[in-house]
């Protein structure tokens, strides 16, 4: 499975880093926050990180510009309808995550994968909020995401082998 378009829920410290590495890897990225103020803050995080990368010689200005051109920002979950993968990077709150995954399950196309960046909550419980528990996985990035080339893939009880393999390839 290839991931042309990836959604990221939450553009705080972790989410903005996830947005950056996905865009740098060539994915089109839809980044979502709950309101315009937080969305603007997330855009600033991403812009500053790209600027630091250019300043430190980690990527050229042309590479940064190309990555930025692949980004779109929204406050609407409905903008994830066309995503191949959606990664949730919201607050570590099970009720919130289950609500998000229930909504994403309805909004996203049937073959889309759903991932949580949680470091401590049960992927099986999060997946239980969907009709696709085989397509739900933990994808825990380490902070700071653009600097730490490490992803922990966490399987829920019903996560399929295909989903795990797709995450390994993405990683």
C-alpha cells in the first residue's frame, strides 16, 4: 500500500513534526487542528522547523519549498475523506481518541488506515471505536520527530498483518 495523501490530527509539538517528515518524504499532507488559533500555531511550528532544517543544511531551500507545497491545513475532519492514512496526534485522553476514531471511521474511505501516535493508551481499545479494527495501528513517533529517525509500531489485538507491513514500509 502506498500513501499519497496522509492526514494528521493535531498540529502541536508532535503533530507538527509528523506533518514535516511526511511532507519531506513526498506525501501530500492534510493537517487538522480544532480551531483557527491552534491551526495557525501549528503552521508556525512547521515553518520554523523547515527554516531550521535549511539553516542547518539538513535540506535545501528548494526541498523545503517543495515539501511545504504538499501541505494543506484545516479545522474540518471532513477534509480527511480522501486520505490513505490518518495519524492522530491529539491529547492523551482515551475518550477523545475514541470519539475521533469513531468520526474518522465514518469520514475516511473504507481502505484508509487509521493510526494513533499514543505512547501509552491501548490501540485495541481505540480500534474498538471503529468498524475497521484490522486497519488501526499505533504509530508512535519520537520527539523531536524531524530529528529522531525512530517509529514504534504498536499492534492492536485485531490489527492485520497487511496494516503492520504498510506501516513498516512507511517507516
